[in-house]
C-alpha cells in the first residue's frame, strides 16, 4: 500500500443551476416557498466548519492541536465541531464519512481533520481554495495517494453524490465488533477502510470533481515549510508534536 498523503478538495464546480448557484454564492434562502408570499425572506450566510471526532481519551498533545483548530475557526467566524460520540454503529475509521454527511447541509463546506492534524498557517482562509486553478485529479491507475485524515468538501449537489457513494462503499460484513473494538481481516487502509475505498473506488469514478493539492499544503509533516496550511502528524510523525508545540506556542484567542 503506497503512502497516501495527498489532500483532496471535493467538488469545485461552476454553478450550473439555481441550487448550485445558491450554494456557490454562500447563501441559503428561507421562506414558505411561495413566489406570491409577501413575507420577507431571510438570507443566512453559510460558513465553513472544521469537524473532528475521536472516541479515545485525548492526550495533552491532542487538545493542544485541537485548540489551534478552534482558534482558527474563531478567527474567521467558522464553526468548530468536536465529537467524542456518534450515533453511527460503524468502525472509527468510517465515522468521519458518516459524520460529515450529518453536517454538510448546514455549511458552505467542511474541513475534516483527524485529531493528529492542526492548522499551521492561520492566514490562509478556506475560501482561498476556490481561486486555485483546477489541477489534475487523482488518477485511476491504481496508485492513488490519499490520506483520509485531512480533506475538504463543499456543499454542492455533486459533492453529496460523491459522499453518498463513499458511504455506500462501507461493507459491514467485513467488520466485527468485539467489546468496544472493531476488527477486520482485510488489509490496513485497503478497500474495506474509508481511505482505501476512496482512493480505489471513489476517486477514479469522479475525476472531474476532485481537486488534488500538494502534500505540503494539506498534509505536511514539515513545520518549517512556509507553504504549509495544515500539519498532519500521522503515524511515526507524531514524535514531532512536542517540538512543534514548543516552537509554535498556542495562539492567543483573547
């Protein structure tokens, strides 16, 4: 299994109909739906949200990384959501896909972050990714590189189609729950995991809807790279967290 480290931005599309246009323009119309109604329709601005989930006890390092994400949201008026429980009876690896589906309709888009990922460059706003040229999508040759610990999805019709398809890749027969632990006989991060299923089943199916971003932008492990937006201390890179927190103290949210 290759190192899956490239981040993705799901569904950057030009608006092609009214519903897509409203989503793209960051508004939601409310009212009784009647064109003859004299009631004033309220316009509620949609914002971004960062969503995180972890049902394990959080370490001091975890909470420090999460505090940076919360501060970032406060800076730009985004919503920050952390969940330690979920109504979905699925393995923890799959929780993120189901949880994002629960929340996506409420927001302009969602940035998913595993709890070992944190915002590094506080000056980059999520809207800035709209203005980036659309790059080559993840290819379908079987050597996709994708890490499900960091990804961004927009609230558009096509994104919902992709997200639903991703959810349908979950095979409950491949997993068994013993006590509080989930087990499978399938390969780590393979097609029965959320990461492998996206890389091998979803990405090749929607090449025009998936924007790939360089590793050093969304999935960097190098705290000295000025182009880094998000640091992801996955696997062996977790050893770098103490040095990072020492070098970059918590932002002042006051």
